[in-house]
C-alpha cells in the first residue's frame, strides 16, 4: 500500500524496518499520549506496543500497521485490526497525525486509504474509539462519517477517569 505519485506516501510499516522511526514519531508527537495517559510516553515502549498490541480478540498477524510520510518524515500512524467487535468488522485502534502535518487534509486522506484497505480486506464496518476528553478528535471522526454506537467504556487505567466512546462507519 504505497503511493509513489503523491507528495504524501501511505506505507505499510513493520517492526523490523520501522521501530526506530515510530519511536522518533512518538518523541516528536506526544500530545495524544499526554492526553490519554497523563504523561509523555516511553517512545520505544509505545513503538513496540504499536506493532504488538491489538484490539480485544484480534489476531495481530491479521492487523495492518500504516505510516503516512510527508516527504521522508513519518508524519502519521495507524493500526488497523480485523475481527472486533465481530469477525466481519475492522477496528482502527489508533490513528495519529503529527502536529506539523495537521490542518492540510492529511487526516482525511489517510483515513480514506485506511477505509479502502479495510474494504479490500472485506470488512463491512469500521470502528474507532474516541476519548470524551478529545472533542477535536470526535469532531474529526463525525465529519468523516462515523456515528456513535451508544457503547461507552469507563477507563481509569492511568488515573484520569476517561470515558471512551465507540463510533462506527459502514464501509
């Protein structure tokens, strides 16, 4: 999944070739983790988790790990898992665009490519979880056609009393 003809490239990532670049991305773009976990992440720990942690019940070997490159700079990450909440569904476990790459339509373009990939892998629906503490993120997802499923989860893993809302978009 790589577009050579565009200024921005969408590329499949793997732990062997891209661990250092993903860690560097987390060092340069810690904002989401500060919001979600209350502190700057350990970049290598988060990079390893990016490639190894999946959605509940999903087989990591079916997952896709994707990068958005602006020039040669890794500027966005996404992890796409299959089989959650049902076998025919896809779950976008994470999608982050670096602050230097935001505001130019890259998030929507990246999501569009992710949706194409999920459709080609025969997923019927795409799900995402959004923190209630992230209204800008929720506004993005809703602009892109996601709607609330009514499923919420309280998460106090990091002592921050988060509420996570599950959104869905038919593919």
